C-alpha cells in the first residue's frame, strides 16, 4: 500500500510539473515512455525468472489451478464492459483495456497510452492511461484493505482473485494470513499467469 501511495504522489508531482512547464518535455517527440515500457517488461521477466517459488509451483502444478486466473480475467473483463454503459466517453474496448491491467498499474497505464495515441491523440490517450493508473492502484489498495472481509464472506480464493497480479507479491502476506498458508502456491501461480496476460489483453483491446 505504501508503494501505491508513493506512485500516486509521483504521478501528481508529474502532473504539476507538466502543467507549470518546469521541465520541458514533448511527449510526441520523445521516446522516453517507450524506453520505460521496455524496462518494465524486462523487470517482469526478471521477477518471474528469479522467483524462488517458480520451480516448486511448476512441479506441483494442478490443472484446476487454471480456473482461478480464468475466473479473475472473465469477471474483470465482464464488469469492465458493464462500466462502459456508464461512461459514454469511452468505448467498451477502452474500458476493457483499463480493466486488463489487473492491478498492474505501471505497465497497463504506459501500454494504453502508447497503443491509443494513434487512434485517440496524445491528450485522450494520456487521459485513458491516467484512468488505468488510478483504477488499478485503487484495485490494489482495495484488495489489501478488503482481504479480511473477502476471505470471510466469499471464501479463501476471493482475495487471490481480487488482488490480480499482486496476489504473488504485495497482497500475498494478507492472503497468507486470512486465506491460509496452503493458498500461497495458488496465489503465486495466479499472480504469474495474470502478470503474463496483462500485455496481451491490454494490447488486444487497445487495437479493437
């Protein structure tokens, strides 16, 4: 949660600096955001490859574990599609692209801004990227704060699904505490699969 607040503060600081023109920066002429995207994709690969639990998860893999990330993806995209009914400015695919971040706010916001720039223009693409950033930060924070209630009223798998990609890192201690230690491999496996799905689903819906 602390990390999410720091990211949000940096975002607000960036907005202020951009508004005041303190740091001259032309988004259209700069490749900085693309380099940041490359660095984020490298970080995803490094975090997955260096995980101490990766080998044991693969070894103990059970096909039924696939149902959890499938449910997470299906539920998120379904309710993201419903949200488009309330947001006339954005299409159903725009809303589904935002939902496809699955709480991975840094990567999804940059991807959406990059992919939608050609069709929406810089300003609207940046707005949609900002929505993705905030929506996925809020998802992470709600998963952190809501894990006790989710586990109590909806079962021990609910916090894993609600956490999205963060079931394998940020929210894992809370999942362990309220869902049980036996859910650790499931949560990590879920997080890895959701993590890998983010670039695919975001790019897919941004192109539709």
